[in-house]
C-alpha cells in the first residue's frame, strides 16, 4: 500500500468513525486506529483482520493485501465493540481468549451485534459518502454552468454595447436632418 493510499484510507476511516459515533451515540473517543502491515499475517488465509483493545480503546486493523472496503468494514465492526465497551458490556470481562465467540454467550452476542451493526453502519456511511460526493460534484457542475452562463451574458451584453457604440459613431446614425423651416433661420 502506497503512502497516498494509506492517507486515503485514514481519511475514510476518520469519516467512518465520526459517522459511526453519531449513529451509535457513544461519548468516549476511540484512542487510536492503528493500521498495521504484517506480511506474515497477510499470507495466512485465516489471519487477523482487526482487533479492539477494551482497556486502551484502540483499534488495530491489518492492511496488507486487503481491499480498502474490507479494511473499512473491519474498522466499523471494531467501532461497534468500542460502543459496547463504552456501554459497560465488557466491564466484568477478564482475559479474552481464543474461541471466545463460541464459549462465552455474552461475547457471542457482542460479535453478532458487531457484525450486524458494523456492516449496516458501514453500508449507510458508504451510501451517504457516495451521495455527498455526487451532490458535491453536482454543485460544482451547477456553479460552473452558472459561471459559463454569466460569462455568455456578459459577452452578449458587451457585443450589444459595442454594436451600439459602432452605430453611434457612424455617419448615418449621427446624420442630422434639418427640416426646410430650420434652414430658413
């Protein structure tokens, strides 16, 4: 992943986190979202995708070899775990061990909710994000059309003024006709 791609993902992740916070209504900030490159993990077909630390409120997401949308979906899932933690659902947990989602009813429910809400939040954010870009592009196009239209009106106005000026300066337009009565005076 290039530095530019990583910066893009970071911007998108921040936008997603702000959206999810509004949707879920938690107050405590996520302390960090860490993007981790791990080639060994990436080679493992069942390697880690992301994790949430309930004590430090930190999300770690593994990025090597993954599509941006998949990374963001993992972040959304972990944000739901943050929400659950802020709601006090993990207050009485000791150490979380391998197989926790199969062996602990509370954690199994937490995982189910994180998959469901995380995916729906991601989907809603993605749709809103795309629509805001479409609207933004639409506004830019409208402003450009308005500017083009204004420029065209100015051209016509200037042409009209130039034509009028040219006509005023011609002999025929300035020709003064006198009536026979005026000639006698």
